[in-house]
């Protein structure tokens, strides 16, 4: 009795069994395309780029300190009280002819995908009813005496992804009602992908080989590692206050993201995006300021890859120089961020709903200078997720 390749999914033997030495690449996505060719991981690069560039929000363009014109004094007065949110936006503007400059640092280390650890991604034994295997030239006799011309394969992958984002941002008050902002992150990304290969797949004991059979193997498989540094996507934002204190401050926002970041290095989306938004906030008893943000992140190349964004939370003054911010952040995708994988060897691309919890502190170190620390913690498992994302920032308004 023999076993033929009918009902099997044949993969490239060389890509799975040979240990490939790492070489210099121009782009990180090449690791999926070349070093790990045959593992159906190419679409993962695009999803990672979208994750790092859009899933995690950039720091707020709202100034922590605002200035309001006092006609009696014919000058602008610095407003003390609740400092602005770290993530999310309040409706208040910085003040006419005022500048707010900030620099923030965030560290993103995605270690899960749809609840599965990226440290231990094991391929499926069967895909669409077909055994994942490779062809054995000349065939082989199994331990039970049967003949087969293919052997199933088990691959255990470890994907280690890091992103360090250093983000300068400048906000300028054009009028008392209108702010404009420019944000351009500097991004260092790295990818280290290793695999371990077992032949035959121990999960399928019916394909066991006789002890000492040279076709049996277990050890390191294809691997690749590289890092890159560059700018991310340039983001220009404008905010216009349409309503003040009746019953809330209400502002309209518009952002335009330019594809200046390299998508293949996971530093940008590779597409123009337009972000219309609505911001509402109101200060109570000069100490608490709830906020609500609603917006759409429109992908200009593929509207189906757009997403609805929202944020709800509040900032509050603990003591005079210290404020706390608690905000819930959401991103509901219209559709999948890229095409489905034909043969999902490890994972499949899906539409995601991203829910995060943001908590942070802002401290006015000196007049008009604010230091902040914040943590974003995931509330669900959809998409690529980090256990937490720390952010440090410094801001000065003048």
C-alpha cells in the first residue's frame, strides 16, 4: 500500500528545510518574501505596517496649556487648571499666535496576533482538508511499511517585532478658534524571524518513519533578521472650535496623512489617508474635563480598508500641577487591511475591532512646560497587539 500526494498541500522544500543565512536587505518585508518564502507570511508585512502606523494613535495635538485673550489687559492669559489629554483630543485651542511644541517617545512590541503568541506560531497540520507537506524525491517507506512520495511538516515560528517611535509635533494657534498641527514620527523598526522544523509532523503519527531514517529531521529552519530607521507618515491636522460652552465645547477636526513612511519597513501605510473628526469636551468645577471624539480614518486607495475611530474619557486635576487622564480608545475597521491569504499556513487576515485603555499623568514642571507618562493597554485580542505601550512626552507652550 502506498500514499500519494492526492489531498495534500505541497510546499517548497528548499524554503522550509534549508537553513538560510541572513544577509543585508533593503527592507524588512523582504524577510517574509525571501528568507521565509513558502510560509505564506507576505501579507503580514502590510498588516504590521498598518498596525504600527494607524492602530496605535499618535499623541494628542491639543495643547496642555491654553491662552485666552483678555480684552481688559489687551494680552493673552495662560489658563491653569486641567491639563489636556495625552491620547484623544479636547475641543479647546492653544490660543491665537501661540505655539505648542512637543516630543514624545513610544515603544511598541506586538507579541500577539488574534490571541496567538508570535513567539510560538505553529503551522496548521491541514489546510482546507489538505495535509501540509513537501515532496520526497524517489519516495520513502514509512515505519508501518507503507510507501509515500510526500511527508508532512511542522514549523514553529518566532516573530520578534519592535518599533521605537520618536515623534516631534508642533501646534500653532492661527486664530482663537483655529489650531493647525504638524506631526512627523521618526521610527526605528526591527524584525527577527526564526523557525524550527520537524519532519515528519509529529502531530500525524501515521507518517512516522523508522528510527534512523535520513528523511527525518528536526532543527532550525529558515530565518531572517534586520532593522531599519526612517521617518513615518507625515500628519497635518487642523481643529476649529464651532461652539463654546453651549452646553459643551465642540470642535471640528481634519487630518491628512501623507505616505512618507516606508511601508515595507513597517514605518508607514503606503497610502494617503483623510481623517475628519468631531471633538467635544467641557470643564466642570475647573478640575474635571470629560471628552468625546468621533472620526473616520479614510484610506484613499481602498475605502474598504478605512476605519471608524472613537475616544471617550476624561482628564482631571489631582493637585494644581498634576493631572490624570483616563481614555478608552476604539478602532473599528470597515474591512480587512489586506487580501486574505490563499493558503493560511500560520494565520489568516481578518477584519479587526481594536479596543484600548489609556491611562497617564501630566505634570507642569515649570510654567508652560509639561511632562507626561502614559500606558496604553489592550482590552481585546483582535489584530497585532502589545501587552502595553509606554509613552513619555515633553511639551512647551509659548
